[in-house]
């Protein structure tokens, strides 16, 4: 699914209105119904048969986002809810479609209060304390900079309220293009965004404030979303399904791919084991692990399904490891280097040989990236020889780019894409929303995963998984996307049982077959009937 800037979305809406002839008021009505349907779904999951008797507070601004909120308020009244609108604008400030929806709401039994300052604070606090649902319709995707101080005070009350908070299009206070929050913003449990998701839902602090993101097309024709100028995407189950390799009935370990994993050092044998487990649980046919003499027996005993080859080195791999890697890489479909290999400058010469000699796809992770940072020019040795995937976390990316981690975090999308183009590599920039950038300038946001992945070894599992998909013939870009998506989905599945802490990297690896199977079954579920709207796994 494509992801757009605020300006790109405005252009899509304008084409739909002026060229296709969809009335703007109808788009607003469809947007309102999308929000109402999400509210109805929320209460159904909570066991309520309908919305009758529930209390709703709608915070409304003067723009089109406020117009959406007023239309939501009207529909909720008709659903039997006790609705209070808090209007943060004068009645005469609303124009066009927003003004029409204000007049329509005023014809219902709903209550509307104009918020002019501190004197309504007590009223607002009381209404929010009693609300079952709070709808944020203050600011839309056009907002830039910090919110007015009066609005900030009321947003604090919303964030402290017990009701379920749902934002329209994007949480108020979050910039649509950057995800930046200047001082405060609405903390939504769910955000219903229209047409296509916006960059700010995946960048900066956007994911923290947006919660679960639901995307509704609001009747804009699908053809309007296929603009070739849009180069950013968010991964979905459908994307993952289309990337999965199809296994043949006569397949065997030889046809399911051979991969070489160069990993481990004294005290870091677990990195090799976890990366290997990630590869095996992702379906690789033959896994060969190259690891130092000093830990080879330990690794061999811990991952019996792989073949383990020892290379010179008691503590860590050194320059002599190259001959072993070269020999074992014969007929391999993919090679991954880095998990737990330690920061040994002697190994830089091995990386040079790998980059300049090995023709199959190569994945560089962890200490392999830190060693590349010592000699960044060696990435040029690849020079079209074969595909390259780099999987840095922000600290490793900062070392590769010669800047601070703060610089990386402020410009995640731009830096990931720029470096993917410069290095002619697929760049997997890890984070709360991992970005997979392609050498052709495309970028993919991953909506799966949670803070439970913030534990030792999960990155090793990811490297092994990407290695496995490459070995099975998946293209480098899709292998990176598939590995990241299923890795995060495995963590989300574990979080249902354990919450966001306490599960381990090994458990993430072992959950990979289950979530892959769930993705494989999605088309069957669709045939049985399902929603057309798309929800990302953000919250």
C-alpha cells in the first residue's frame, strides 16, 4: 500500500473531486462513516450490542477535519449515543462543508459548546471524565508546528481521560509529513486515516501517538492511488503473501536453498545459534555456519540441523577465515555475515574479499557493519557484482554515515533512501517502524513489531530469516521486506500472550512458521468474506 505526503493526498482528493466528480461533501460523509464503523467495531468487541446509551465527546476544529468530526457526531447521535461537541472555533469561523455539517448537527439532540478559554475547562474535564469514546477532530494533515497553548491544555485533559480515543486522519499535534510532535499531541488508541496513510504515521513520534492505524479509501477510486510518483509504501499481509515462495510437491533440501552464515565469537556463540534458528524457521533447505574454532563445538551442539564449519581463531574469526568461507560458499544462493563476529579489524580483509568476489546475495549485519564503518569505501567493491543488503540499527547507521544517532532519527526516511541509492544496496534501517529502502529510490515502512523486540538476539534472528528468503530465491528487496514483516508479526503474536516484554529472541524465531502460515491463509479468509478496509498493526 502506498504512503503519501500531505500534499500528495491533497492532489489525489482534488483529482477525485474535479476529474471524477465526487462531491467533497460526500468524501466528508464517507470519512465520517469510516470513523463511526470503527467506533461500532470497538464497542462490539467489548460486548456491547449497539451504541445506545454510550457517551461520546468530539473535539472539533474549524477546518475540514472538524467537518469530519461534526459528521461523526451527527451519526453517533442517530446511533443512540449521548454526544457532546467541543468546538474550538467560533460558529462563524466554519466554512464550506464544515459549516454545512455544523448546521446538520445543530438539528440533532447533540450538545455543542464553543470553547473560548479557561472558563470552559471544568465543563470539558467533566465531559471527558464521563466519555466512553473521545473523537479527535481538531487538526488534520495540514497542521504544521506547535499547537496553540489553549489547545495543548485541553489535549492534556484528553490524554488523561479514561475514554477510548480515536483520531481522524492523524492525531492532532503530529505533523503529517514528519511525525514530529513539538510539545504535545493527542495520544490516540486508533487513528482512522483516509485514502492512503501519511508519512507522519510511520516517522518520528507518529507511531507512538497514532496507535492502531486503519486506512479507509472513502470511495476514492483505486486507480487514483497508483500514481507512479508515489515511492513510499507500507507493508501489508497481502504484500507478504505475494512475496512468499511457493514450495513444489517434489521439492527437497537442495531446491529449498543453501545459505552460508558467518557468525559468532567467544562469548557470542548465541548470535550464531539465533541467526541460524531464524534461517531454519524461515524454511531454508541447507544452512552452513562458519564460526571460529574456539566455539564451533558449542555452536554445533546448539543447532543440530545446520552444518558447522570451523575457521581459524580461538576468540574470533580472522583473516584466515576467508578460505573456509570461499570453499563453503560454492553453489550457495546467499551469504550473511556479522552476527556476533566481534570487532576484529583483521576481518576487514575478509569483508573485502566477500564483497569483491562472492556473486550471490550478501547480507551484512552487526559487527560486519561496524567494520565497514572503518573502511566505508569497501562497499564500492560490490560494484554490481551481486545484490547487497545492509541491516543497521540507528547506532550502526550513524557510524556508517559519520553522523550522530540523533541525525539518523530526525531524517530516517531521507537517509535510508539516499544511502540505498548511494551504496546500491537494500538498506534495512531498524527502529520502532523499520524502513526498507531500495537502490531504485523506493522505501517500505514496516507496521509490525513492538518494544518486545528490544532484547538481545532478535536482530540476529532477523538476519537469519532474510538469509533464508534469499536462499529460497526471493529477490533481495522482497527478502528484506518479508524477513522484517514476519519477524515483527512473530513478536506481535507473542505480545498477545506476554505483553511487550518477557519473550525471547529464540521464541521470536520459533514463532515465524506460525505467522507465515497465517499470511498464507489470508486469501482463503478473504474468499469467505471480510472487510475491504485495511488496518496496519501499529498499536
